[in-house]
């Protein structure tokens, strides 16, 4: 059968292993954090997996308000809840409120190793419930971007998916076993990127433990050691391969283990690391060390690591951990809750996050304010100033009390009432102690200082609530 061709029949078990998932969600507007967008409804084809649960893409359930499952053959419906979600790996497990709803459904087991040249089938589903298989060949197995700049293993299929039917999630199988979930279709329409089976297997195994911990990280940045001048500078012998440690994230697993910038990592576990940061993994060949750390290991695993430091071999043990979004200077995602913020005399104050930057549109990486992009792009290199977050005045609500300030936005707060600001709670605490009868807000940008009269704040907040119907979060 030609690559990407469509079968005219569905496997008999397909309908019993799939359910339609409908999700209504409503996200917040980070530039106006008290306001929500219009609700949207998306559909997906979920995969029944062992344990009486349904596997879907994680972003499908972000900021969800209602989730419903529907059988493909009988169109029976049942509300569902999120059991586990991982927004980094873009995976989620759902469970029907009535566990008997999935009785008679056949869970899909995970496929064995998938490699280049294998034929995989994408199961598309018509609105009426008929399953339409579409076959494609695996053209590459390598790291790819999932969400929020997280890289995991992906399969690339030579497949055009002509009948996606607006379903967000689509299963990918090899024979009668689950090989992955469709991640995205490339803009050319001639290739499909698939969440790889090892990533899903890691997610399911972790979820089955009952206390989901996520995918681990080691907490360092690295570069290749191909440059002969760099190799001479660090004294790396010609017969030694490895990666050059550019930055060790303060407080992370590598930092706790004693790894230092300037070290060369030559081996992790049983795997030797190449000069380009790859290791040999059968049957794929060379795969990035990121896959080794994030998917072959779990949180809490200790990885024996051999490094070269100043010409000497040193052995370290890195105790892998998961880096939570709030551990970033600029959190990569904030979902399922109202964005935390303050309104002080008309000044809208919040912490900088990637969702805030993404409000600048598809070209946010160039259209967002450059000084805010700087914090996002260099956050792991900026922990010397001891700030936990970047607190900004994101906007100003126009009132008679904010004349002259109404055009201000995206200003980084340095101090409030002469107290350093490292996160939003610092602002709350500082507001309890006015300086000479005024609140003094010091900024990194013009106008450098803003003064507010604490006596006027109740009147300003009452005016904002009455005029704009904007709720005022408590300051204490």
C-alpha cells in the first residue's frame, strides 16, 4: 500500500478502544488577568488505556470547565474528570465519573520499539463514529518540541492526514498497539509529528504509581565540544568525547551533585556522550542526551556521571528531580487558575510569565517588549540578583487618580516602600509599611518612581469596581 494511503475498512477492535472526548474550556487574558476569554469547545479521540482511563493530549484540558466522553458505536455520553495532566509532555489521563462507563471497552497496550521505516497507522474518526485508518512510514526518530520549549522524542510520519475532522487528539498505532498520539501536522501538510511511545510509557508508568512526579531534569545547560580551540582551552584530549557544561542551574540536581560550569560530561549511566551531546540507543542510533535524562530515567533516579575537570576525571551522582513551573524565574505555563495579580491604586501588578508574553500573538518572540524577553531568554543565567520572579506593572486602569500614569505598562518593579521585590507576595508585605505617608514604587524603567497616597486607595478601588466592574484582589 502506498505511503499515506487510506484503508476502506476499520480494524474490528478500533471502536472499542477509542472514545470521543469533548472539552469546554475558558482561559484567562494575562494582560487583563481578571478577564476570561470566550469559552471554546474542542473534540478529540481519546485512547482507552489500562486502569479504566482515557489518554489524550494535555493541552486539550487546560483551563477546562467541562469534559465529556462519548462512545463511538452507541453514542452514550458520560462526564469525566482529569486524573493526571502533564503540560510539558502534552499528555493527560481522564476518568469517567461512572467507572462502569468503559465496561466492554478494550484498553490498548503500548507498542514495542518503533524505529525508522516502520509503518504506523493514524486512526481518524468520522463524526458518525466510523474509524478511518491512514498509514504512514516513520521517516525519523529524534527530539522535537512539545510545549513551552520542552523537548521530547517524536516520530515523524510521511502522512498528510486529509480527514482529521477537527479532532485535537488522534491515536497512532502499530498493529493493535498504541505507538503514539498525533502532536502536530507540519505546515507543509506532508508530515505528521507524533508523541513517541517511550514518552507515553513513561507518563503512564509514573501515573500508575499514584503520586505523579513528572519528567525529570538534571539542571544544566551544555554545548558541543567540536571546536578545536575550545578543546585545547579546556584541555580535552583528542580521544575523549563529551559535552561542555555552560551553566549549572542554582539549586538544581546537577548543582547539588557538585557539577560546575566548565566541566565536560563524558558519560551518564552506561552511556558515553558524544561531542554533539548524543548517545547510542538501539534501535534508533544516536539520540540526544536530553532523551536519556528526561525519559529513560525517572524522578528520584540517581545517575552516575563521569566528568573531566581541569584534566582530571571526577565521578558524580546526580539525583534527578522535576523542575516545577514556579521554580523558573519566568514560569513556562500557568493554567487552571486565575492569574495571580494585584490592583493598587489603578496599577495592575503581576509576575512575568511565558503566557503573558504569548499574549503578544504568534510573533510574541519578536513583538513582546525586548526587556521582558530578555528575562525569559536568559532566566537561568540571572539568578545572581536573588529574584525569584520578575514583578511588573503590566497596565494602568484609567481613573482621575492615575492621570499621567495611564499609558504606562510593562515596567519592572525593583522596590516598594524601600523593600526589595522578589515576587508578588513581597509587594503585599511592603504595602503594609508606607514611607513618610506614601507608597513609593521604584521601577527599572522611566518614570523610575511612582507615589501613591494610601488614604486614597479605598476610593480608587471603589471607583474601579463601580465603573469597570473589575474585582479588586485583597492587598493583605
